[in-house]
C-alpha cells in the first residue's frame, strides 16, 4: 500500500465531527486571567465571548473538530480594538489537561520561539529537549500554558502590534502554571544508534485519528481505534548516509486505556492496512522482535507491548525498523511502562 504524505497542516482540513463525552467545567474559571484592558492604543471590553462545544462550529467553520479532538472545554475570545492600528484577536482555549494544550501547539512548530518570565522557552528532560511553549510569526503568537492553548493575532503586523501581542502573551503566562510535556513525548529517544535522529520540529501529540490523518494519512476510517481515551505521538526519524541522500522513517506510538484495547486496535490495523500480508509473528507482549512487512514505500514494522502499539512506516531496511521500535520500547520499560 502506497502512503500519501501530507506536508502542510491546515486547521480547516477537518470535515468530520468528533463526539465528546459530556461537558465539564474548566479548572480555570472565566475571568481568572487578568488580561490588561488597555495595551498601547488597543482596548478590550470587559466580558469575553464564550464559546463551547455546542456553538464552536458557528464561531469557526471547519476547524471545530480539531479542538474537540483535544478534549476542548471552552473558549474565551477577547477583541482588542484600536482607532487606526487594526484589531488584535485573543483566543483562550481551555482544555481538559495540559497535555491537550501542548498537543495543539505541537501541530506546528513554525515561528520564532518566545520566552516569558517564569515560563522558559524550552524544558529539558532526558529525551525531548526542545519543547517550545510559545511561537510568534506573521503577527500571530501561539502558546501553551498549563491547560490552556492561546492564539493572539494582530490584524496588521507592525512593531507596535507585535509588542502588544507579546505583552498580552506575557500576561497570560504570568497567571498560569508551566507543567512538563506529556510523558509519551518524553519516551521518544533523540538518537537511535549512530545514524537516526528525531525531528523534534515535526513531532506531534494527539488523540484523534483525524489529526493523525492530517499529519500522516493512513485511512479515511479510524483503523487504529484512536479516540479521546487514547494518547499518541508521531515524529519522523531521519538519517543522512554517506551517499548524502536523506532517508526518513515515520514513527508512531499509541497508548490505549488497557492492553485489551491495544490488541483489538492492532488486529484492526493489520486487517485494514496489511490485508495482503499474513501476520509474521504473534502480537504477544513477550515476542522479542517486531512484525516486519515489505511494502512499496519501504519496510513497515509494528509491535505491541502492554497497552502500547509502536509502528514504523517507510523504513529503508528491516534492521533499522527493528532498531527504532526496540529503542523506544526500552525507553518505555525504563519509565515503568510497556509491560
């Protein structure tokens, strides 16, 4: 099966509806954030516009599924207006957890990293060392702060509007906590062997098969049974051999509620994605090696360990595919996971 690689992520690419399981009140109440009423020549009204899962599609056409796919709670919208400098739109997306807010930022690492006092631009850990919390570009600041994802966008980018956008971002960061990245993100090793390197600027955390298909298309159906109870991370590993020709493999790691869900998901994936390939090994956790399959675009490998599924796509050779999965499994076991 030949895979189609989608290289440009668009928030407007979603056309299907994700059903969320009930409504919950945000941990952060409306009005807790003390946003300035006036910044330079820009002013805002007192109450924000409040958007929830019932009216989000009226507020944005085509992109609402993205936020619902990250366990959206509610959105607060502030409009900063000026007489002649254009407007500035502030959107505060309150999510169920900080992992969800991180996931929204992780869909696009483009832009200039921004660091606020008390909120470092990057948080170091043993694996993932470049988790930027805020990015600015083209008049738009995107940021992850606790369980909130924020977008602050100037209608016209000028030095004054950029300064105002950053000032508002700083006010948001000053009133929120700064938890670490999702555990699943920290599992991925930066290097594998002496040649494979993780592309951190292409790493994404998600909970929806629609988001997965926007990053790396598998099927119009949810063949991996990914829903809001799951967690997943995807990123490419790259290798430049002596020939100078870039080689890239895509790595996907999914965590399910329990091992039973993981087994069912892997069986469904094999039946849908590899219908012409008989299973080469058992999906038993105790199996030493991943299952390997030669496809048109390279080698595919997968392995089940506990409630996790690891899959490598488009690998140039079976040895590299096996090594990528085994190194990630080793990291899981070191953190007490995957057994």
